[in-house]
C-alpha cells in the first residue's frame, strides 16, 4: 500500500524554497503573472498527483471490497458446510443409535426365542423320558395282569379280574388302617416314654436344685454369721475411734480458740461475739498470711539495707 501524500509538508517545503530563493537572488525578480502561472502549474501538478493517489486509493479500496465480499461468501459457504456437516453427524449418530437399539432388540428377541426353544426341547425330553418309563412300567406290569387272569381262571372265589382288584383295595385299606393304628400306638408309646423321661429328668433337676438351695442357704447363714461378727467388731472399733476423735476434736477446738484469743489480744481487739471454729480458723489463716507477708517484706528491706551499706562500704574503701 502506497504511503499517504502529506500536502501540508509539500506546501511548506515549496514556500520555504521560494522564500530562500528570493532572499539569495534578489536580482532575479519574476513578474506577478509568471508567479501566478508557476503557482497554477504547481497546483495542477498537485491536483494531478492527488487525483492519481485518489484513483489508486479507490482502486485498492474496490479491490479490498471485492476480496472482502469473496471472503464473506467463502465464510458463509463454510458456515453452511459446517452446519450441513453437523446435521449430517447428528443424523448419522441418530441412525447409529437406532441401529444399535434395533440390533439389541433383535438380539434380545433372538435370545428369548432360543431360551423358549431350549425350554421346549427340555420339556420334550422330559415327556419322552416319562413316556419311556410308562412303557417299561406297562410292559413290566403286563405280567401281573396275565397272572391275575390265570388266577381268575383257576380260582372259584373270583369270577372276574375286577373282583380281585376290589379285594386288593379292601385289603389295602385294612392294611393302611392297621398300619395307621400301629403308627399311632407307636407314637403314643414314644410320647409316654418321652413324658416318663421328662418327668424323671425334671425330678432330678428339682432334687439337684433343692440340694443347691440348701447348700446356698447354709453358706449364706455361715457368711451372715461371719459378717455379723465382723460388723460387731467394726462397730466396737468405730465407737472407740469416735471417742478418741471427740476428745481430739475438743482439744483442737480449745487450742484454736486459745490461738484466736491470743491473736485478738495481740491486735488489741476484744472479741465481741463467739465465732464458730471454722470462722476462727479462717481468721487465724488470715493473720498467719499477713504475718508472713510482713516478715517477707521486712527481710527484703533488710537485704536492701545490707546491699546499700555494702555499697557505701565499698565506696569508702575505694
């Protein structure tokens, strides 16, 4: 891009050149018309230069505008492409999720179908096994039917096969009743045995408990007797100790009262009323603390006096 033209500097430079030229060559005087033509020529040159720069500037601005429009169009196309690409990605993601969901549903349906097929196959195998067992059982029991038919043919008691079956049912019912009665009697016998053993066990436990209670009561009696003796001995000791403590307490009270009276007399104060032993002890304690403070203060003063005398002595010696 070309450097912008500075008209102010240009006119100032031209004016200074003309001024200096007029000072240095006073004999070279131009007429007013000549100077005017010169000024017009210079103005024309300036206008031409300005027009050229203006055209160049407009050309460059037009080129820049054209490039800006192209860039805007490219940017718009790029944004449109990005929007379309994003839409494509979103649609592709949706399709992918649908496909995965469909695949999962198909797999689930397939697994359920396979599970049902396996269940049907297992049921079929069970039915085939049951049918085979029934066939074997029928084949096995066919011998009994043949035997029963022979019994009917040879026996005068039974005329038909169903007579044998009814007789068998009657005997089976009687057998079941007898077995039930036998079971009931066995259960009753077991209950009686259990009751007998429980009663014996309970009697033994009660006997043992009574024996333990007797032993425990005997031990308590002996322990109570021993404890009573100990308490009697302790009571005697307490009475003796209490008598000694009462005597000692009386002596302490007398000594405390004497000390209290001596302190009051020493201070020159007569007691107006009789105080309790606790109040007398408090007064004595206060007096002792005051006396201790006085003694400590006196010792400090003596030490200070001794130090002062020692200082005076040292100064005298020096």
